[in-house]
C-alpha cells in the first residue's frame, strides 16, 4: 500500500493471505480484500488512518465462499519472518536494463488517453475512452 494523501489514497494494513493455490483464487482473494478494506475504512476512517490503531494480519482464503477469514494479528515486520531464498541468486538490474525495458513497454492507458485528448488529436474524453475500451480501437485510430 502507498500513502498518496492528496490523491485520495490512504495506507492500508498489510494483509497476508494463506491458502491461495491457483491464480483464480488469488484474483478472488484480492478483490474480496479490496472490498473488505474499503468497508473497514468506511465504518471507521479514523482508526483506519491512524497507524497506532491499525494492525497487520494473516487471513485464510476460503475458495468455497470466496472470502478471507481472520487467522492472527502481526505486530511488526519481524512477525513475517522473511527469509532470502538460498537457491536464487541476487538479481541485479542496471540502469541501462531498466531504460531498455521502459523503452519497449507499450503506452499505458492514461498516457494514451492524454495523447488522444491533446494536440493534434483534440478528442473529447468520451470519444477517446471509446477508442481505448474497444479492442483494437486505438491501433485502428493510429493507422488512419
């Protein structure tokens, strides 16, 4: 989680979820946790915002209900006991490698939206969103 303050985001508790044995379960658990944390925030924003009143926790995912269940609280980072994997070498990425990756990445959604609304396109936001949401719409627009 990231505290972006003025942009409307708040830092949330760290939640570790157990019993995730498929990508589908991961997706369901993440969606459920997002909704759960929003509900917790809406019920009592003050306790959610004050770090001293917040706690990290471990929850278990139940695939049959699609919900997570509380298992235990975690008081600090030491409770997570992160250990380096001894069989994996340290991954070192150079600035040149990062630049190369950045240069080959496709344009992000918000970047495409800004480009379509700016000169020389001057599209209305609604029109630009139609192009972006329609599969192949942006590519078709860029070709003509």
